[in-house]
C-alpha cells in the first residue's frame, strides 16, 4: 500500500484545508470524500502542498474588508 496526502476542500475562503495521510493501493481511484468524516477531499502532490504553504499569508484572499 502507498500513503497519499489528501486535503479538504474548504467550503469558504476563510477555512484552512486540513491534511490527511491515507493508505491506499496504487490501483485505487483517488478518494473524493474522507472515509471517516465524509469531508470533501482531494489528493495532492507534495509539491502542491509545499507551494500552498509557502504562498499562504495572513489574509484569506477575500475583499479588503474581509469575508469572515
């Protein structure tokens, strides 16, 4: 089995994605929902994860007055 990194797909721009390590067979299709919580998830490449961490700043990406 291979361990893949998945992240949640936030419902709004103010939510931070959560990251999970999930073991799967290499022939299994990528998951779309967390098997225990039911949250929407997507498989990410480690490079993608590192880029999103580096590119993140304190703002949530909304308008100047904020969205939260």
